[in-house]
C-alpha cells in the first residue's frame, strides 16, 4: 500500500516514534542508572543524565562480582551463558534439521505419528515437564554441568516444524535431479538442502541463541555451584539480596551486560536474519 | 547409446490408483520417441519408471541388454530434463553442469572439458559463472539440457521440457533439441501433451490414452491412418472431423446427404466417419457434395478455417482464403481420404487402408 498524504505521513511517524520511545526509554534509564554511585538513588528521583561511576560499577561487577549476594564475577557468568546459548542453538538446529530431513524425505513406518508426536510437544513448554526432567537429569548425575544445562532443552519441535515446512517447499524434482545426478540421500542433504537452508539456519540460530541465553528457570534448578551460574540467574541474585541496600546501579549494570550479547548477535546477523524470515532462495 | 525395451510394464500407485497398463515399446538405439497424450494419461509415470524415479509395478524395463527394474536412477546411465528444470539454485551454471560428473568421480580436467563443450554447444558459455536465478527461462532451459548432455548418457528423458517457455521460444528450442539429438545420436524419450511438438520431434509417436498405448507409429503414419477416433481427434490441428454416418452398400449417408464411395466401403451399417479439414473443399456445382451451413470462420493466414454444420453435425473445413463464402454452401470430400471407425469401440475398421498420400521421403538432414 502506498499512501502519500502529509497528514498520514505525520501520523505514521508519530506512532513509530512513540513505539520506539516506549521500547527504548526503559533501556536508557537502566543504562543511566548503571553509571551512578550507590547513593544517588536515595532521594527517590531517578537521574536522567549519566553519572561518573561507569567504569567503577562495570569493573566491579565483571571482575569481582557481588560475592555476598552469591553472584560470582559477571565475566564467568557471561561465559557460561554464552557457552550454554551457543550449544543450545547449535544443538537445536543440528537435531531439528536432521529430524525434518528424515520426516520429509524418507518413508519409514510410523513416520506420520512421529511427526505428530514432535508437533504436539510444541504445546508443552519446558515448565510443564520440568519435574520429571529434573529427576532424569539428577539420576544421570548431570546436575551442575554444562550437559545438564544444555541437553534437556536441546530438542526443538518449533525448529523441526519450520525446517519441515521449508523442505516441503523445495520442489521434489530437485531431489529427483540429484538422484539422477548420482547423489545419495546424505550427499543430497549436504550439497543441496543445507546450502538452501542457509538463511533459515541463520534466522533460527538467532532465535535459538536468544532462547538459550534467556533460560532462567532451568539453570536455576539444576545449578547449585556458582561456577555454573548463568548471567540471567546472576541478575536475580543481585536484585533479590540487594533489595535492602538499594544498589540499583549494580543491578542495572548487570541487566545491561546480560542484554548486550543478544543485541550484538542480532546486529551482526541481521542481514541474514531478515532475509531468512522473508525470503527463501529459490 | 542403447536401445530401451519396455516389456508389458504397468504401474499401480500406492492406494491402488492404476496409472499405466501393459505398455510394450521397443525403442531402437538413437531413436527419438515422443510420448503424447492428454493430461493424466500416464506419460510422466511411464517416463519416470524408465528413469527409475518410480518403482515398476509390473513388467520389465531394459536399457541396452540390462534389466534395470531394481537399478538406481544414477546407475541407469540416463539423464533427465524436468519441466521446471530443477536446477540447483545455489550453484553456478558451471556447478550445475558439473555436479553429476563430480559425483561420479570424473577427473577435474575432464569435467572442465565436457562442461565447456556442452556450454559451447548450447551457447551458454558466457553464463557459466551465473546462478540460475540470474537467467531467463530460455537460458535455464539450456542449462537443464546441458546438465543432461555433459553426462553423455545412453538415453535422454524429457518431461515436457518446453512447456514453461513462450510460444516462439518453444518453436526454436524444439528445433534445437531435435538438432542436438540428431548430432549426438542419443536415444531419447520425450513427453509432451502438445501434438504439434510431438509431430515435429518424433521418429516415432506413442499416443497414450488412459494409461494404455493407443497407437505407435511415425508421425505421418499416425496422422494419415489414426488407429482410433481418440488418435484422430488428438493428432492434427484442427482436429479431424468425426461425424456419424451410415454405409449403404457403396454409398455413405451423412445426415441428409449421400456420397458415392466408388467401390470403397469397409463394412455396412452405422460408422463414425473421420475426415480431415484439409480433405474437404468447396464443391463445384456439378459434383456430389454435402450441404454446409456456415457458422463462423477463423483466419490462419495461409488457410481459412470454416466452421459450420452438415445436417446437425459440426464440421470444420480448411479452404483457401481466396474462395468466396456464402452462408449456405456445399462441400465435397475426397472419398479416398475418408477414415472409418467402429461406432462401438472407436477403433479403425479393418480394410480401411488410407489413400496413398503423396509424401516425399525426408532424408535426415545434418
Ligand atoms: N504419486 C501418485 N499417486 C497416485 N496417483 C498418481 C501419482 N502420480 C500420478 N498419479 C496418477 O496417475 C495418472 C497418470 O499421471 P501422470 O503424471 O503420469 O500423467 P501425465 O500423462 O504425465 O499428465 P500431465 O500431462 O498432466 O503431466 C493420473 O491419473 C494421476 O492422478
Ligand atoms: Mg506429466
């Protein structure tokens, strides 16, 4: 739709600007708060201009951490989160693309029920099955380990479903042409399906990375050693214990630190991401 | 190079859908066979069984002297050109052509040479580094052909390769395919539902209907002696006129009119009479003819098609545009060029030998 009336232009921009402000203003406040000293909030008025404690706050949080609150240095937690998010994203993509490949291109008994089973788990969030999963992970001795953090959430019905839908749009003749060209199933997968799925993989990687990064409940349940804490848990610990002390500057610094990596991932993969969501190369 | 023998082949799809019944077809080495028939008659199914993309439910397919029923497509030594080309969109034209050779472990130098040769033959050399999406439909079609040629297979299989092109390009590509096939001498099976394409390309036509072979023959044989009303109405444009008639001894009654057959009547009683539009002409006053009521005309340039009725039956005649027309006319028919079919089965009646059409033999050019 192309409209070209000044009033409508004004209106659309107004709505856009309001929307952007609504999203950006809290982030801005958080950043400002993270640059002030601990006493600057006593008055109850939140400052709107940056303070001079930027390096002190961030340095303290990254290097030392708030050990009284049970939060190890943020650098460690950031590394933990990064490792977990990357493993989850890679794992989810690898597993789901292979399952989708099996479901779409092979005829085996119970193929359709298998698909529907996977599809139905879409309706079951982690929280629903968290107790049995905890029991299994505990019995396997995976508490307080990276495998315990990653493996229980590594299967993805959503991603499997998306890859399936994508594979279904690849013309069947492509597979037949490859067969005539002497490419077996695995070769077809590697030489043709994988490259064609490139943009989908990139888009899913971002989504799954952020999903992994934002894991909260699960890491909280299975990690008791600070060595395995993730950054989202760290913020919670910082906030709940510091409640009395009103050290909001540190909490906000933690929030900003935790929010940064997903933003960076999006910025750097944005081109592929947008492409993957709106078009497929065909 | 190889012959292809299709022996009593049938196909039943899962779910019990029967697509093809008892096909028997022997294709000589280097022959260009066209499978033609209306949509859904099983052409693609038959071709795909030869290619190995569909399992063979009944019968046997032999390529050369080898039964290939259980051989993978890649090992059948065939190449296929698909209707939508099925080029690999993420590969350059070069890699599209080279992919099949690479998979067979062909040495790099030989791949280069073969791709270059095929590209030159098809005049796509300047596009070798492009991706298919940056090519026009016609260029993509050439790439698809190239992918078949580089492999130097025993047989080419085409499934309606030209139907996504515009009319003009279709004609020129048609010529090109024929020329290439002659030059390479590769046995080919070509599927189309376009009877003109079928006529122009084929060494032999195979007309399919409802999963069965209706007729096999050289294009002109099929044109001049269609084996059934189905073939008669399918091959040739405009379609052959088919009208109800009655044979009384040596006379043929069509509606109110009577035509003397001059000693040529294969049977007696009711028959379906076939007559090509070009075998009808405006009658002179003194000859026996059918009363023709003109309804409308179509101009083809060299010819004019006049559509109308004889009695209550539709008839189309092709006449010279110079002849003056009037609403009520009389058309005469060359009785030696009449075709008679059984009313019940639609099959051509025995003894109904077509008149010698004066055809000069065509020497294969090139
Ligand atoms: N996978 C399938 N399962 C069941 N029936 C099928 C399948 N593929 C084709 N058929 C049926 O087999 C018959 C022949 O199909 P086929 O594709 O060979 O027709 P065709 O002659 O190539 O037609 P067109 O000119 O439209 O391509 C059709 O009736 C079709 O419905
Ligand atoms: Mg078809």
